[in-house]
């Protein structure tokens, strides 16, 4: 990343109220052989790594420092044979993902979020912060998501969960996104304009037929 790009990203996040977010040093959460995609993990073991090595960093700095990975719960909502696919609008503050489609409900973990130590607890908070949903949910861990092919991926790491609902009453709270329940074959048409993490999720769902 060039110094010009770094300064531009800093300015974007400093225009908003900067916040301290949870990060983990790269070498603590990834082996020397970085991977791209989703892999199954021992969730309890990774929770111990986060609890022992996690720290809080200003987001404006974390976004440009690939020595750290920002911890992101990444939740995929499923109802019967449909998945909730969202689109970031052109007015979204995340300049690098404008207009992209995403399966991922969730976001950064802030200091005030750490009331409990469970990644699943953090995930529930993220879900109900992002969407309105009426129904019951079952949560299934999918795995760890990593992407070193672009700079957004280099500074984030995702903990992916499948949320199985018994109702289709779900909608986005944010005015900066829209969302619809779609079958995988419908999602496939939007694959070229999905964010890279969601492309990995789509590949996983297609291969496993979850």
C-alpha cells in the first residue's frame, strides 16, 4: 500500500468518530502459511488466543497496519433454502466495498462489546445490531475466513457462523444497506459483484449445500 493510499484511508476514518476496535497480532492468529478461504477451526482454542493476545487499536491505524488482524464475527442468515444477501449502498462509509453484495452480518468488536468472552456472544450482539428479525435462531460455527488477496482482507479475519432461522421476517436496520432472501442460484448471478469474503462463503455453501 502506498503512503498516499494510507493517508486517504486514515482521513476517511478520522472524518468519523474514530473508535478502538479489537485486533490480534497476525502471528498469533495465523500460521506462517497464510491461507485464502474458509477452514474449520477449534473455536474454543481461537477464543483463548483472542482473550490472551487481543488488544484494542484505533480503527484509523488498524485499517493500514497488516501486522494486526481485526476480529470480525461474520454471520450468514439462512431460512429454508434461502440466504440473506445484502448490498452496501454507494453512500456507505466503507469506501472500498461500496455497492458490493455481502452475506456477512456483523462488524468490528469494540471495548464496550466485551461483556462476555464468547465469540458467539459477540456474534449475537452483532446480529441484532445490524438487522431486525422476528423468529428463532440456531447458530452453527462454519470456520475461520481469511483473504490475503487484497488490503481489506489483509487487515481483517472473520469468524463465520451460519444462523438458521424459522422465519423470513428479516430486514436491515442501516439505511446504508439493503437486503433480500435469495436462493443460491439467484445469488450466483451476483457473484462477480460480491465482496471477496462473500465469494468464499458462496463457494463454501455451494460445495457443502448447507
